C-alpha cells in the first residue's frame, strides 16, 4: 500500500471518527489547509507563461488524476478480534479557468465507508476536496501555483509541478 492510499485511509478514518471537518467546497479546502494539522499550504513559482502552464495541466490531469483504487485494511488482534474492510477510493480532477486565473480541484469519494461528522450530508457527487491548486500569472511573466491540500499528497503535488514546469509528464501512482 503506498502513501496516497495510506493517506486516504487515514483521512477517511479521521472523518469517520468526526475528528476532521469534511471540505465540501474549494474554499473549505483552502481554509482546512491553512488551519488544520491535517493540511498543507505551499506556493511554487514556475518560469513558464500562465497559458502554457494551464495547457500542460489540462492535458495531464484528466488522464493521470482520474481513477479508482480498491483499499483493504485489517485491524485488531486475536484477543479483540480481527476486522477487515474493503472500500473503493475514486479521484476526480477538474480544471476551471476563471478569467486570468485557473483552479485545479481534486476530489475523493470513498465507497464502502460510513462517514459521520460535520458536512457528511453535503459531500458533492464527485467527493470531498483533497487538493485545490490556484494557478495565477506572476508579475515576472511566470506562473504561481498555490497548493492547498491534505497531507500525504506529495506525489500528486510533485507531478502537477513537473507538468507546470514542463519537466515531466508522468502520472503519480494513485494506488
């Protein structure tokens, strides 16, 4: 099991236990990244024109960031009993152009898990937000990527940064 799947399992476990407010809008994801110990906010500057960066991300995101994985976890021990659960985790990217800026949203939906806590009834059909990337032209002629994300999404952020810099076209391993 790799980092992204482990992160999905941990985040889902926190949501099941009600320890985490489920970000059901891009703005909630931004706020969660700023204020939660489960989030991260970071900025990357790219020396490529805004339109070229958006085009690169638009080409790779639908192919590389859409998909699903099956996750099986086992908990417990012989004394307390062993529980095995299986769930399907689906990822959906969406790139939205808004005038002189763009936003990349990555949503996650977990099937086979019961969620409790705040916002559980407001989750969009594509799932809750696990990453928002604001893509903004920089005054220097380059582009600024502002990542708002949950923890354990380093491989996804790295891939998006490589696409933006035009230094790599590989897809992150979502399993």
